C-alpha cells in the first residue's frame, strides 16, 4: 500500500491585482511531496517558484490572492485552517530557509536570540534547554565555537555561516517539511557544495521532506529525487530527476539543459545553447501554451488548450509535441 504524500497541492493559483488589471503569477500548479523526498522546483527568475513556496506557508503579501482546488499537509487542509493554527505549523512542522540570510536575520538581535525564539514558541521548555538545542544544531551544521557564535550578530558572520544559521534555525523544532528558497544563491561554489551536502545528510538522518527552489540545474542534479520545471507561472514538466535529465520532454526543459555545459559532450570553446525571445505578459487573459512564442516547434494548435499528459514513470508534461510521450 502506497503511503499518502506529506504535502499535496492541486491547481494552485496566485493572482496579483495591478490597478484595474490582474497579473496571473501562478496558474494550475499541482504536485506532491513524500516524507524523506527532495522535490526541486526549477525555472528562470520570475517563473513563480518563490511565490509558490510562500503560498504553501501562507506568507504571501496581503494583496495577493491565493486559491487552490486542494492543499493539504499530513491530512491538514491548509486552505481552511485558521491563521492561529497555521502559525502553530510554521516554524514547527513546516519550516523555511529564505533566499537571502542577511535580510532574513534581524540585525538587532543576536544569533542565539533568533535561534531560540521559535523553539520557545512551539515547545514547553526552558531557555537553557533552547540554548543547548541551538548550540547542538549550530555544531551539526558545521559551525565551530557555537557558544561564541550564539552571542554574535548577523553582520559578524560570513555569508556561508549565515546560511548555516538559517538551516539550523529551520531545524530547531525538527520539521517534517523543509522549504529551501535558493539556499545557495550568492555563495561561492565550495560553500554551495557544502550546503547541499549538509542538507542531504540532514535529510537522511532526520527523514524530512525538502522542497528546494532554484534556477541552478547543477544544484538540481546533485540533490533532487524529483523535479518540477516552472515557466511563466505554470508547471510545464515534472518527474523523477534521472529520466527527466536524460530525456527531457518539454522544449523549455531541453532549452534549459542546452544552456549549461555537459562534461564529455560540450567541447571547449563551443557556444552554449540559448532560448530566444521573452517571457509573455501574464496580465489579463492567459491562454494556450505560454512557451509558444519562444518554441521552435510551435504551431497554431498551441494557442488552444494544452492539457497535462502523464507518461512513463510518474512523469507529466504540458505540451502538444512533447518528446518521448508515446
């Protein structure tokens, strides 16, 4: 018997009112995440990845409108629960690592104060126990002299250390789901590799589910179990990581992979691929395939309805001319 997914999202939409118009930032997004699994949501900047993650935590700015056919976490309906109950879930069973640690950490409070805050909020415990838990996790994420770091302020730490603090903060209450929004952005490649390895090791040890938001396919290849590719607010392709990388079905996914050098295939000095054109406007009525103005295979039929097709080993693609479907 297959276990129920930890997180299930069906037909998520996010609209942004713009005066008399509406920007349809996210449309019809559906996915599931199981315990102990890593789902990477990948796509260009502005594709709706971060908005999707904020919608899961109900942290969208007030004027944005979230709707979905269904959205549940471990059997809890995230669309109908009151904000007080949602506040109990955030930081406890659902945690998030935000994109830029320097703006996510409060410069007026010490690292120790910020690490222990959520633990004291969600657990009946003493400050001494919370302090010990924080020190333990700082050491767990590879920060030396953790006792001393607890007394420091964010500006006294490097970018890599601040990101490790954010990971420790997210793990304070042992969450079931960890959402990481571009956790390696602006870090050098050595620190980036260390952070990814750390996340994978912690996942194996704690059995947590991870949703990793990124535009870096190199990151995806290292850590993902499954991949969801977003373009202009829609999921255009999803499936297990290895088959998706080996035989991408959607033209956008193939275009993304052609933009990066491949060891053993890309010759020195050989130009990399590119995706011509611009992302379409998402204000007003959005219809048809949103990639058709940039797609080399686009035909008149692409301006009509484009259904999501399931094929292979749990793979899905939104394209009339997807490769490998039949």
